[in-house]
C-alpha cells in the first residue's frame, strides 16, 4: 500500500461515516456553531471579559477623579478661610507681590 491508497482509504472512511451518521454530524456541527457563538459572538464570553476589564479601568479612573475632586474642594475651603494660604498661592502660582516689594530673578548657568 502506498500513501495514495492510505489517503483514499481515510477519505473513504470519513465519507462513509458522514453518509451513515448524518444526523450525528449535524448535531455536532450545530453544537460547534452554538459554542462558537457563545464564545466569539457579540454578547459572547470574550466580549464580556473585555467589557469587565474596561469596567474595572473606568472604576479606577472614577476613584482617582473623586480623590482629586476632594483634594481640590479642600484647597478651595482653605483658600476661602485662610488669608495666608491665599497669599501663598498668589505669590507662588501667579507671581504676585505686595506693594513696594522687589523681585529678584536668579539665573543659573547650567553649562558649567
């Protein structure tokens, strides 16, 4: 027996199986399709995993934004209640000075 006879024999065996077990083949194909839709479909398992991951990322981002909002609210309250805090922010952030003050700018030579 050479390789061609083995291939023909295997092909004949598979063809004979399909011919006499047609209902079983259709049932298997149906379940394969059903499982593939369950895994790869629009509302399938892979899509659900992706959405769960995205949900976790968005929840983390929301928590960070809530913390940032609380910090900013605290800073606003401090600025409303404390003149020294207001003065500090005005000097540091906006470069404001009191009347009569002089500002000296120090330039550092980075080439040395």
